[in-house]
C-alpha cells in the first residue's frame, strides 16, 4: 500500500475555480514552500470538499499531498488545528458581515 507524501506550503493566492469534464469542481492556487519555491497546487470538490473554504486559508501553511501529477490540498480535517481554527474564525466573521449587511 502506498501513502501520499505530505508536504506543507504557505497559501498565497487562489487563482481560479472551474468545473472539470466529469462534473467535479477544482480550484488552483499558488503556494510557497519552506525553501521559497513557488508551487501550484489544486483542490477538488471530490476530495477537498467545499472549495469556498480554500480562500479563507490564505496566509496559512497548508498540508499538501504529492502522488498525483500535481500537488493537492488536503481537506480541512487533515489540516493543522491552527488552520482549522483560522477557518472557523473567518467563517464567523463572514457570517457576522452578512448579518450586518442584511440588517438582521
């Protein structure tokens, strides 16, 4: 049995989100590794889940998996506790902003 080799890199920018021919959505993002090398990685709705969460992780060091032709962002539940907490805080802030905009 082979396991994906995990690596970590800092998320700089989400580039695009699109739907593939199979109907699976994917997002492509720029990362920087510990050596300062720029990387492209992707996340799929099939493996990562809710792709709207990825932009909330900007500036965080994320777990990536090698083993496919490109690095792939690991799902939120496989990220560090710090990243999971950051996303929870960002989601709370977004919810509060939406409530303030609607006046409820």
